[in-house]
C-alpha cells in the first residue's frame, strides 16, 4: 500500500504578489497546500510578505495555507496569521531566545484550531527539540539553509527525517513530518520512505511544463 503524501507548493519561487495569488488559484485542487514562506530580514536575509498577503490569498483561493514563519521572535505576529486564514503555522525552534515563548506560541496556535508546527534548520540536532514535538502537529525539517530557493538538498537531513520518524513511532506520536528544501523527483521516494508525510516543492513544481504531473511524480513511490 502506498503511503499518503501531501505536497505543499512554495511561494518563494514566485516573484510578485499577484503572481502568488494566481499560483494559489492554479494549485487549488492540485496541491494539498500552498507553502507561504514568510521572511522579514531578521531571521534570514531577504523579505517576502506578511499576513496581509496571506489574507488576500485566502480570500482569492480555496487552497489550504501552510504558513512557514522564518521570523525571529514571531509570537506577537501569530494572531495576525491565524486571522488571515492559516491552516498550519510553523515557527522555527531557532527563532526563540526564550524557549518558554516557543512553548506558549505552540499552545496559542493550537488553541485557535490551527495546526502548530516547529521547524529546525539543518545544523540543529533533533535532540534539541525532542521535548517540544509532543505538542506539535507538524515537525518541519529544513533540507537546506533557509531563505534561498534552488539549493541542493543536504544529504544528512534525510537521516534526521529517519531519526524523527523513529522517535515518533517509539513514542506513539501522530505529528506529520514535513520536509522543505531541494525536493525533486530523484529524492522524493527516499524522503517518503524515510518518514516524510509532506513535501515542500519550490522550483521543481513551479518550473515544470505540467505542474499537475510534476506533483504526481513527487508522490509516486513505484
């Protein structure tokens, strides 16, 4: 039996706000999620958009919104993304100086009936975040250094997916493992067999001649 895998298409590859909205509309019913990459200069270089565009996407499309906050100390912004219509809100472990604020952020997201995710950078070992994942709905593994699309996947991050999958099974946990960075048809099968449930795709799907077929190929484990 094939494992059920979801695809979350990244907005990081789209150059303008109207293009993001059009991409969201085109991907509804094709991809399970739109991966909204929110960057504001203080966590990684560059800037993308904020909650106002997420709200606009939600108003103009039916696709589920997978909001990834690559933002330092995001606690005071989370309510804005909930109000904007996010279905998943993922914050970075590394973005909180006080980890009690991270715990409270996860609780706040879940209290508002939104799925709560924790993301970890390639250099962060899973042992650092094990105590937090018991309350998470999603654990997002970064396969590349966050901020720039088109990078090659770091092979050691696949081992991290396996480690997290084993920990999930050993503790009878039900969170989803999401993988973001360098995903393509060559490595998707390995990621899925290692335990990934949601694959984030940027340039592979966006640049495909037939995006629907590209998503099908990412899911195909034969």
